[in-house]
C-alpha cells in the first residue's frame, strides 16, 4: 500500500505540475454566465475584435531619461523602436528549475500605439502577450520582453515603465517571494515543533506530514488531469485552495488516528502493531468517513452556483476530499502498521499511564459545570456575533498592497491622465440589423458617455475590420480596481448605454470594473442559494450518520454560531476597528469553505467519541468527561496547527488576504477550543443519552461483563 501511494503520489504530483497552467483559465470574465453584461461584451470582443481569452495586456510608459517633454524626434524614435519590437520574437528563457515538458511560451508581442500625456511628459504603448499570467513560463517570457524593451529604448535615450495586468502580477509575485518563503518555512517549522512537543517523537512529527504531501499531490493531480480530460477550465486559485483544504482535513484525520493509536497501544502493550493499526483504523475510520462525506456534501453544493468559479471549485474540492479520505483509510494505517510502536520513538510515553493533564481537568469540569460552560461559550460567541451590526461587503480590489514598480508607474500615469487609462472600460456595440456599423452611427452614444460624471476621457471609436462592431474605450477617473469604478460602471455608464443605444444595435459594457460589478451580483445571488441548500444537505447527512434527530441540530447550531461569531470578529477588526470600507465580499464563502467545513469535522469526530463512551456503563456525564479527555488534545493540536497555517496569510500586504488569514485563524480557534471542546460536550453532558434520541446508545454486553470483573479498567476496547 505504501509503495502504491508513493508511485501514485509522485506520478500524479508531477503530472499536475506539468498541466496545471493548461487546465486553468486566467481572468474572471470567462466564468460569468452569458446573461451578464460583461460576459456579453466579451462575446462581441472575441467575435469581432479577435480578443483572446488567454491575452495578457499591459501598458508600457516611455519618457525621456532627462525628464524633459517629448519632442517630434522622440516620438519618431518611439515609433521606430515599437515597430522593431513588434517584429521581434521574445524567447522564453530556459533554466535548470524548469518543470519537465513545460510549454514553450516564446512569442511575438502585439504592440499598439497608445496616447501621449497632455504635458508630453510620456507616451503610452499598449502591449499584449498571451498565456496564463500565473504560469512561470509566461512570467519568464514577460521578463525577457521587459529587458528587451528597456534596452531598446535606453539606446534611444528613453526610459520605460511597465504597469497593468501581467506587469502587476509579476511584480507582486517577485516582491512577495522572499516573504512567502520565510513565512512558509516558519509555519512548517511550527507544525513540526507542535507535533514533536505533543508526541515526543520524530516519526510522529514527520511521517504524517509526508503522507499528507503525497496524498495532497495525488489529489491535486487527479483534479487537474480530470479537468484536462473533460475540457473543464479551473480558476487559477483552485489548485491552491485544494492544497489548503486538504492540509486542513489531512492534519485532522492523521492526528485523530495518531492519538487513538497511541491510546490503543497503551491499553494493549503486547498487541502487534499491525493488529493495533487495523483495529484503530476500523474504529476511527467510521468517524473520519462520516466527517469527510459531510465536507464533500458541503462543497458539492457549490456545483449549483451560477458563477463558474464556484461551480467548478465545489466538485474539484469534493473529489480531492474523497482522495484524502481514501489515503487516510489506507496509507496512514499502513504507516502505523509498519512502524508500530516505533512510530512514537524515542518517547517512553507508551510505557506509562498518561497523566490527567489539562484535557482531563477540562473533561471533569465539563461534567460538573456544563451549564456554566454553555453560558460562557454563548456569551463569547454572542459578543463576537454582535460585530455583525452594520456589516458591509467590500467589492473593491484596491488596497495598500506592495509598492512595486508597476504601482509606481501607474501612479506616474495617473498624475497626467485619468486613472483608468491603463485598464479602460470598453463599451462594445454590435449591429443586429445587418447594416454596417461606423463611428458616425455610435457618435451620439460616445458623446453621451463623455458627459457621464466620473468618465475622464473617451477614446476615439474603434470599428472592427468586419464593420459589424465598434468599441468605445472609457478612461475613468478612478482605477478599475476601486469600488467607485464598479459603482460608476454598474450604474450611470450602463444606464447611459441603454438610454442612447443606436437603433438596430446591441451594446454591452466590458472591462475589469464591469466584470467585478457582475461578479458581485452573481456571488450575492449564489450565496443566498448555496448556504441554505448546504445547510439542509449537511443536516440530512448528519441525521443519517449520527442516527439521531437531536444531535444534528446541536452540531448545526454550534457551527452556525461559530460562523456568525467569526464573521462578526472580522467585521469588528477590519470594518469598525481599522476603518476599511467593509469585509471582503469573498469572506463569507471562505469561512463557509474552511471554518464551517472544519468545524463540522471537529464536531463529528468529538461526537463520535462521546457516543462511543456513552455505550459504556456509568453516567452520561462521566462518558462526556472521558471523551473530552481523549479527544481534546487531538482537536487542540489540529486547531493550533491550522490556525498558525492560515494566520500566516495575515502578513500579506493585500487587504483581502489579510482578512482571509485573520478570519480563518479565528474561526478555526473558535471551532476547536470553544465549539468542539467546550460547547458541544457541555450540551451533551446536559442532554445525556437523550442527545441520541430516538436511538440512544445501549451499554454493550462486553462492557457490562468487563465492569463486573474486579479491577477491570473502564475504557473502550479498540
């Protein structure tokens, strides 16, 4: 089994890396339904202007090196150099770090004439490369083009700047490379250190992480190959999200197996490792399977979304979780069977009875003071939930990110031209009556758009070569990534287009601002459907898995409170505390994907142990105390590891990523330390075996006999 997983893991990981950028679709506009305005604009652009889904536009600023205004001779030099660059192929550099079979992205760039600043301080050139902007090969090709362009204009006594699209992506990636490496190393070191402190073992600290990497690589590779085979295009963020989700649930499952394996070996000192691994996998595997299927159901509900990124992301993660489940039930038990007691070397903890510790004292407190713990938990969650008052969603994409060269160039441009010059909003007009469409026919519309407040300038109308469509570029006074631009495009600009639409034509508004305005609407509508459907589906699955009517209600309510408290805490910090326009519009979905899914995971694993302990003789509260004692260390360790991993995102300069890191870390800590370890066990102590109504746990005959023997230890068997 280990050899099989080694081959599958390595093979699928390599294949995934080779094809990942061919299976992903750059940009967000292609994921919108055709009924949205920006999607219709993209259709006209592709059909009539040769727009390519894989195009990577950027803007090149050319100015005199001495800062003087451009003269006629300078303009001629710019035209000559531009023409020469437009005929020269940019060869993708080859390095020793290239992935095998990497696609060659060598290409000839498209370079178009831009505009000159009113003070003649610079001239802009529009450049288009092609390829996935996240692909290292495409980024290397852009860097080669950047160096060629700099050198060519430097010879002519001119300086250059690069901004927009691909330039901004590459500069941001380069600026954050060192930080990401350092933070990643620190987080990995922290994870290993926590495992070492908990298990006092080298193998127990490293083998689960290695197994998780193998299974995660196989899962991601499987999704990418399936996407290639079916022709489905993934969003660029999907592989990364898959890795994050699998890291979360993988750590959960492996830690529960390890803790249960150690507990089992302590009780049965003479039992062979393979037999112990089989019994532990059989017992814990039921809870792991239940938890995994619940997460699969939660993510699968995204398949009903209208926004393509959600619709593809849900099934992709669901498939990955199934692969992780299969690995948790096969590879990890195989590692336990092979290593046996050596898994915990050099620790001597297997040779002595464990101390009661904090978990034992917490279990005792839960049994004695369940009402106080429930009230304290609800008070904390309620206080955080109160932060939802005045909640606003921020659909803007701008922020105080890295001060890169691309940002500096954009700032220089905005001092002389409208902020939207490097990423214009385009109005596409297409004839529907079969008559030719010229600039004169859309002149009235162009004039009306020029009078819209917030539109700084309207570029000359561009007519397609086939004469059936026209493009009117609007240079907005606000950047395309700002909320002002979205409000302007979705409101006054679209209203003006509808009011002044030439007869016999159709017109649609495209561009980044328009795309994100439509995404905001699509996401809002999707979440209204996804959340209720997911809640109902999870409740049904919990009903079947837990064989109870009351237990699913308790778990669902606790997870719902955790979700509200986490979103409220984020609102308190970022909107009310730091004065941000609101919380990032993707945050509710992120919390649903990670916090709700992982919180349900913890609750199922803890509830399963509570039910198991209630099958033993004795009071229900004593059973809860034992369950907390045995499960709290695993849940706490998993929560700390995941909170540290997600929390590392908070050091990012991007405001949206900061919110994601903070919110997920807080949500996971609440799920682990408040919901699963305190609130759910306390409610179980109050409700007793009635929690499992109508099929209450029955004391097993074997337990009765064991309890009747003098000196018999009242512990679960296997």
